[in-house]
C-alpha cells in the first residue's frame, strides 16, 4: 500500500487551485512537504465557500485514533468512509510527482548485511504533477487526510497486487471535488499503465540503485 510519496513543488495554480493556503504554512523545520510519510504533514487541495486552494494536513485521516495511520482507504461503502465520500466539502486532491511501493521480496545486496526490500517509484508520463483522489476530516490532531485506492493496473500489480492509489484524469478533478457520491465512486479505477513509468528497485539506506 502506498505509504511513501513525493510532491516536488510548492503551492501553485494547478487543478484550478488558487496559489494560496487556507491556513499558514508550518514554520518548523520538521515540515517537509516534498516527502510524504504516514503521520507527516503534506499539501492537499480542497474547496471552501466556493474557493479552491491549498491546505496542510496530517497524512492520517483518523488522527492517531487507530493502531496505525489511516493513509489509504478503499471500501467507500463502509459507513465511516461513505460519510466522507458523500460530502464534497470532505473531498480533496493530493498532488504528487511520484509514489512508492516496496518490492514483494527482499534483495541480497551482497554487502554482508541482511536482505531488504527495495523502493519502486512510479510516475505518470502525461501528468508530471498528478492528482490523487482523497478525503479529509477534522480530528483531535487537526485536519487529516487519506488517499483513495483502487484495483492495481498492469504496471503496479507485479509489485503490489492488492491495490494502487486512485490517480485522477485532469478532466475528472472537478467531478471528484464537486460530483455526487455515485459519480466519484465511478472514478475509483486504475490509471492507464501505458501512461506510467517505474524506476527501481532503489535502496537509499544502503546504496542508490541496484
């Protein structure tokens, strides 16, 4: 499941969003929006009072109320997720430039250390910055978001056969943020694998690439 991703940028006028934040940008040096990790803070795009702009949220839609960070959701029929899916004000976009899945098997790097899984980084060739379907809500820890997943495509399935994040076509962004429940459920589908690439495996803790 996607628990690592990157957005190589700052708030910009993409996906019809204003180049502004609804709140203030965090000033502490622990904020690194370019590297998305569970329970870390990241940029998302949402709408409020008819305006579309950026916000900073925790990557855990339950705000620490589960045994693990709730970074991905799939079954939109479950009452707690349907409640968010039905309300446009609780939907968001997660802009990314690439996302990671780990290799199913561990690799022996021949350095005398234990084998480890490698990082496989996926990009979208026709959208250098792409939007992932997401939901958000207020939690005890502040605003938290999650990414919506779907069936994997042919490129992702050999690495992660259970699911992939729901990458939106540019033309479907408005529907995701404003459409009906039935309309957004229709968007929960795998992205065309012929318009994606992957690099890896990468082992950043031991060596750059095998």
